[in-house]
């Protein structure tokens, strides 16, 4: 079958029970030494295949990587980065902490010192695979995911079924858990009846005017939109038509949406990128931006998860009381990548860059930083 590698991987996760379940913790990321905290405006997590492995379809052979970029096109690994076992990672920054989620659990990176810490992750009910992270207006994380099904590939219909309903669901961070516990929301964000192929790998992002969920349909990507992040999403059509799946997207500083996919090329897999005005129109072609060979990591670079290197929405209630700093309740946050005219995530959010104070305002259909 001509499907992205992660679809086989997803089936392997389920049969190996490597999913996050209610009351069950993921294996914990091993403790690592400090890294050099990223300073460039764009971040990407992805996985490669461990050196010497003969089966790169096995998620047990995947290792997590973290890269940064000045323009969203040229990427380099973080200085001092030490890869670790984990598959299908996603990355998000909140305040002075960078969060990297994968099948191995959660790694946090202190943006001031580069120090790392690790934790397990739990879900209130059910199981999930293919997580994607965003923020609610109060700063808590919201997790979008494909519900797992023990004993079968949850991305496809069960053997013998002519059709089935597949859903993308969401779960909200428990206050005080610092990204380690999530309570499942009622209902589904996306619901589709499928009769063939796969339905998986959701990615949630804001395109400047509405929330967008990407869903991977094999080597293609479909888009769904909603005015509310926790609402019901409606189909807006195909973004990538057999040009790559397992997507992720973010808004660049010029307001355009950068869409990333991974695609098989012979015996290798590479990450490709294209830009568009809204992220929901059909894309005619993608440009290769990351290959494992180019960074000396074998032949497989897969499952991009991208994010802005900005402080985002502060959330004092998200961190355990014993570890909240005296400045965590401030309504002004320091934003590494903020600049006048650059994209921001929420109207009213303030930032300080050097001696310049900025505020997030709506300009046309975009949210941008302006001087206060």
C-alpha cells in the first residue's frame, strides 16, 4: 500500500499497546543534559530512525529530534541536542518552557538555562495516538488526537467492515499538572465516515482568522475549520493530494501559512513544506526542507510538528504552586520572536522585547504585534 510510514507505525503502536490510556502513564523520557535553548523564531520536532535499525516502520526504532529555523525553510538541530527514543513528536512553547511530547512522554526545556526535565502523561479516559498541542485562551494546553482502539489500527476500519466512523477528539490540560494530565472534552471535533484508506495524524493551528485541523488521509491532507477551538469542524477540502501526509502547520511572520508534510522518496522519507494564504486551499507542490541525510541521521525524517518560538499565553494556574515563580502571574510576557508586524496568537496579549513594549492586535484578518 502506498501510505506514509506512520500509518503502518500507528497499527504497530496499537498492537504493542504503546498508547496513552486512562490512568496509564507513558514511559518516561530519559533525563538528559542541558541543551542550547533555541533562539530562532520557528521550531520543529520530528523523528528519525535509530542508527543500525533494519525496520524503520517500527516506532520502537524512532528517535526524537528538535530543530530551529530563522525562515521556516532552512533547519538545524538544537546545539547539544541528544535524541531519545520516541515517535511522532509535537512541540509547543509556553512562557519560559518548551514542551516536547512523544510516545515516550514529555520533555520540558527551560528556555533560560537549557536544562531539561521529563515526565509521564495521562489521559482521563480512553486512549490516544497522534497528539497535537495548542492553547486555550486561559493558557491551558488543549490536545487534539485520534482515539486509540486496542487490537486494531484506529486509523482504518476493522477487518470485515465496509465503512466506519472515525473521529478527532480533544482533551484539556488539568490545572497544576504542567502539561502532564488531560481531561477529555465531550463530543468530537471532527467526525467522518470512511470506507477505505486511513484517517489519522491531526494537527491543530490558527490561521489568523479561524482554527484549522489537518487530518492525514494516507499520502494526502484534508482540512477542517471552526470559529471555536473546541467546536465542531467542517470539511474544507484537500490541501495535499497525494503529495505527502502526516501534516503540521504554523503562521509565518509575513502572515502566510507554512504547511509541512512527510513524503516517501524511494527508500527514504523526507519533510517538505509549502506556503499559502490560509492553509486550507489546495497546494500544487511542496519543497524539500529536511532530509535525514542532510543532518547526518540516516534516511528517514518523518512526522513534523512545528510551532512558533514565542511565549504564547501565560498560565500561572498550569504550573504546580510550588514551582510558580513570582513573575509567572504577570500579564506581560517576554517573546523571543516578537516584532512589529509579526504574527501573534491572541488579541490583547502583551510582550516586551528589549525596551519595546508590544501588544497583539487585529490587522485586517491577521493578528499582529504593534507598539503599545
